[in-house]
């Protein structure tokens, strides 16, 4: 799957690297192509961990601050559905990943078959919401007003989990029956919400790895037809 995700990358491209274990497979596959095919590409990463991994594998990591766009983003997902809605945020990097999505000419997400929702995303995975610590109580009240409850994420040591941007993450429970575009807009309207894990229409291609090793390609044009 990771090999397929990076197969169309050519010399001269700028590649976005997502966060998480599946995205790490893409980073390894891209690094291998640099070695095997002599690719000369620049990369920007969605998290400090992804950046460190890319550098350790010999990828050229550049500063995203002055780039207006990138050619392709390679990323994973916590859950997807066949309308190509993507749920992300288990690593807390959804804000940077969304920025990379919007700056990318093309986005490719990779998932295993078990991460494809039967109906729509949300029934099997929490919805991560990045929120500011400032005013957290009022933000949580506003979330409850639109039917969202959750717990503030902690790390393995019981300390508050902070994103690379210094925000808290609230892991919310949804039932998978919500109007997801409406929910996304409601979250976007709350000032204390920095971002959330609902990626409604950012995916151009989703690669689904079957248990037998075959890869299904789900593309925006076929999903919407």
C-alpha cells in the first residue's frame, strides 16, 4: 500500500508527510524510492515525530512556512467511509495535517480494510477535537450545546496530552449517525476549537489494503458519481 502511495512521485516534487503509523509506512517507502530511483524531492511534515523520522531516513525536510503549495500529501487515517470522509487525529496532528491538505494539489490517504466504516465514520473511533486551554470550560459548554461530549486526552503517564502546537485534545464520542458536514461546520464556529478530526472532502484518493494484500483505489471522482 505504501509503495502504491508513493509510486507517482517524481523528482522535483514537494511531498507532505502525514503523522501516525500508517503515514510512517509512506515515509519509509518514499525514502526507499529516493535510494532506489535517485529521486530528488523536498518534504514537509505534519508532526515533529514525522519530521524526525524523515530526516533519519535521509529525506530532505524543508520549512513549510514559506511554501504556498505542495504537490502531494501522503497520510494515513483512523477511519474512512465510502463517501470519502476521513476521520483523523489519534496522533493529535489534525491541524497541521489539514493545512497540508489544503496546500496540496493532491492528497492520498492509506488505510487497512478494517478501518473502512460500514456506514459513516465515527461509530468505531473517537472524534478528536483540538481546543485551547484558555477558556476550556466555556469551550466544552459550547460543545455540549451541539451534542458533543468527551474527555480531555492524557498521555501514558497521566499527564495532559498536548499537540505540537500546544493545544489540548478532547476525544469525543459520536454515534456515526450525525450529519457530518453540519457537525464539522458547528465545530468550526466555536472559537475555542482549533480544529477537529473530520476531513469531509479533503481526500482525493484513498488506498484500502485488503487482508489478501490487494489494494483498492477509491477516488473522489468515482465516489461522487
